[in-house]
């Protein structure tokens, strides 16, 4: 594919709001995880909660979109000057030439959970002020973002579990290549809710400790929430240090509804496709941001795929020990982490991981360290085998 410029980007997670907070935490090897104290949840697990989400107020004309997910969406859009850069793009290209491509897994499902508590005791009807379409619906955050910027370009929401906001980069790249748009807001937002926390707990996939990706003692995920966005444009007059989307790779191994192919077949297919798309070989990659959820099956499968394709030459780490697993937002959050790694010359470490599982022969980075990084991969793999790998690079 023709490389695309990430002309601006931002991320908000439990590490803090914006690039400065994210950068500082990555440099320090710090985690934002804390014992779960969300809403009425009573689970022995750790989570990555974003501070101040419920203090955000949506503009009055968009009040119908009010829910935790769209509050975090607005928080993210109005961070690091991202909204201003979007408005400049709208001025440059026109309202119909800027697209919106956002990923999520559960969107505003918390709003439905809260509404169920207020059902009519006789009829069971949900309260009149509950609006499914503009809150719980997976399209809600994309529609809200389109309305917030008053744009009319193609708007799409992708919900493929944990690969959702990686796949939006591929979807936007296709539309830019087709010429239907000139710029794209890409990203993802997912927020904490009871369905997610109790659901993963019922699957015995949550850990009572902060998650430990690729550690031999790993025993489950730490659910997080986050919002991350990038503005994709065709490159023109690149400055040194500009971050580029070089290629995208998608696959569907369809092995099992909630387990990856044990040999990492789908993961390897997605990474190979991303390399082909970018015109790169395995030897060109300097760092891989792993999907690395900290479950025994996921890390083992991905580790086998990495070892088979790259051997132990490439530095790898999972940053979910810092942010938690932000589910549908993970692809976008980790794309921004990759952009920071490229721009800062930093190999991100893996907070919470004490040692590498000896059965996985890869080069795993435990502690952040400086390094010359020019091309990276970011992996995101979803339930049902919906996989995506993204290749990023930095302009010389």
C-alpha cells in the first residue's frame, strides 16, 4: 500500500490523559492498573480505569449521546489538540472528504445496564430517557464523532472484539486509496462495564493480580478502558520523525469462538500480510507490540507465531501490563504507543512481567530502554480469530 501519514494522534488510558502522560509512564515502566473498584462490581481483579470520565459533559445539542463511552470519546478527541487538527483538515478538504472509522467492542453497554436498574416494576419497560441507538449501539461513538465535527464523509464503526480499532486503520486506508476521502479520523474507544468484567470473570480469564504478559505465571487479563485517535492523510512534504502507516494485514483463522489457533496460524497470517502490504521483510522490523493479553493460550499462540516468523531477533513486548487490556480500543491505543516508540526511540517494557516464559523463544523486553527503531508491527487479535497486524515506520 501507499504509506499514509499519521498527522496527529492521541491516547487516553489509565496511564493518564494524552501523549505526555503516556510517554512518561512508558519511559518509567509504570503501570496504571489498580484493584477493581468500578461501579458496583465486586471482583477480585485489577483494572485500568480512566480518571475523570464522568466529569465530562457532552454539548447540549448532542445530549442524546450521553453515556460513559461517548464521554471518554469526547475526552479523547479534546486531548493533545486533536480536535483542532481535525477541524483544520475539514477546512482543507471539506466536510464530505473527511471520514470517521472507529472501533469498539461494547460501546455504551453500561448505559443499558444502568437503565435495567430503572425498569418499570410492573411492565418491565426501560425508562423513557434511555436511547439504545445513541448509546449502547456499536455505531454510537462513530455517529457522535461525526456529529461533533459536523462532517458528512463516510462513517464506519467496526466491532470485531479486540481487533476492532486496529482494523479501522485498514478500512480507512482502503477508502483513501479509492479516493472517496482525503483524510480519516481513525481510532477506538471502549469503557468499563459490568458485562465485560463479569463476563471475562465467568470465562476464568481475569487475574486476581495485575496482568503479567508472557510470564510463566500469567493467569489472566486486567480489563482496561481507553480512547485513542489518529488523523490519517496522504503524505506531502514529510518532516523527519513523521510517523507513517506502512501496511495492514488481516486474517480470520476461525479456529474457536474464544480461543486462538494453538499454533498462532491466524496471527502469523496477519503479520505476513502486513509485511507484504508494507513491502517489508521480517528482517526489517525493529519492534513488535504484541497482543499479549496475559492468558496462557493467547500468549503461547502468539509467541509461537512470532518465533516462527521472526525467530528471536526482534524486540517484542506487550504494553497491556501498563494500560490493561482496553479491548476494542486496544488496537488504536497500541498504535499510538508504537508511534511514540518510533518518535522517541524507545522500546517499551512490560510492567508486571517478571520473566519470560521459557517455552516461548522470543526476544521479550521486560524494561523500557532506548533504541533506534525505524519499522514496527502492532498486533491485535479478537475473539473468533479476527486478527489484524499494522506496520508503522518513521520518516528519515
